[in-house]
């Protein structure tokens, strides 16, 4: 790619603990980004090294570059230390080293949230009833390694309608039991944990803990199964306890997602992201998720009207980083 020095390039990235994906934001592209490259983080000593390689490959070293990088860790301070990688760097020093015109880091769930208004019907699956109301808040949560949460609200800036994302640590709020099985699982976890948050149930590790709790409740020997093992056995009908664990996981996720809908009055929709649920969307459609989502007592009229979706887009982080840059 030969680009003149006067051109401004919009560089985006989705940086995880295993892979880093780099691309260029492009409003004219159907996907809103082009020139995607994926690198294995373990093969590089620093983030600057990876980005430099990408810029060399795309012949972008002589361009004015505005960058938005989505990363799976807190971004509030200048010093960023990744949780699952030995990468540590100063945002200011990285900007200077790469000679970037502008550099913005956003949390990975901020990126996923920012992607939502751009999703087509082919990039999401609707679960249950409700209809999204344009211009109303949107919430997203995602069970994966942890439980990510973010909220989008519409704002008017200089006469232009935009989206502002409120990210946080909503996955760490206290777990609230709803049915008798929830109560028994909570009792089991309280014996081994100082505190039980929703993430203790709604994550890969959480699904494993739900399985272990049910084995104890059912007075049967537990096996050392991964979250993938549990969901695979449940879907194949090979293990009644795995099936019970996955069913309860979906119910608890419904309760949590419904809480998000009430917190922000998210009539624009509540979206499920993360690496777990998209693996079994058809099962999820028929699970207890939506019933739990809607069952909110005298305020059930809000959640009944609120639509829920599973995000199936493979690159929501890049799409969200592109959306963040393009609306600036």
C-alpha cells in the first residue's frame, strides 16, 4: 500500500491475551475496516514491535496515523500492564515511539459496545420477544474468561447524534439467587469463596463452578471438566449434571441481563457477547434465559419490551474500535 504523507490513516486494533488483530478503519467499507492482519502475541516482546511490523507491511510509516486500540485490561492510567501477557508500556511513550498523530486506548468491552449500533441482522441473533427502540440505551454483557459489561447511551454533541459508552466492572456485583437451585449453588460457593459475584457463575470458570456445585448438591462424584467439556456433554446429552449446569447457567445469565435492562432502562436492547454463548445459540434460544430475563416482578413490563440478542460477529472488537474512530 503506497500512501502519501498527507493522508490520515485510521489504525485500529483488538488486543487480547493470545492474539492481536490490526486493521484500518474505513467508513466506505461494508465491514468498516480493511487490511486485517492477525498476530500471535507470544511471538513478540512488545506491542510496539507488533504495530511496527504491521505499519512496515502496509507501507504506512510516512502517514499521519490516528489510532484506536481496544485492549483487554484497564486503560485509565498512562501505564498499561496486560493481565495475561508480560507487556507493560506507557501510552505516551508508545505514541511517541510509533510517531502517531493521535492514540486512544479503549477497553475491549467499550469496543464491543461501540460495535452494536453497526451490527446487521446477519451479525446477531434475536432471542425472544421485544423490539428495540431507536435512541434508547443499550447494554452488553459477555461471559468468557470473565464477565464483561458495558452500556451505551445516545448523546448529542455539536448537533451530531453519537454514542457514549460507560464501561465498568458490572460483572463483579454480588450474585443474587432467584430459585432454589441458585440458593443451593450460592450456599456451596460461600463455603469456598469469601464473596460470590456473578462472574463466579457467568464465565468459563463460573460454569465449571456451577457443575462442581451441582455434583455436591446431587451427592455424586464430580469430574475435572472444563467449561467446554461441560457444554459439549450437555448438548450431546451425555451427562445429566452437565445438562443441569448449562441450563442453570443460562437462567442465571437471564437474571443478570435483566438486571442490566432495569439499571439503564435499556430499551435499545441487551446484547450477549463473549466466547461462550455463541457456541450454542440454538440451545440458548430454547433455554430459560428469556423467562428469567423477563421475570422482574412489577417492573416486568420493561424487560418484556426489551429485546435481547447474541452477537455472532467474529470481530466485534475491531468493528467497535472502527466505530469509535469514525464518529470522532
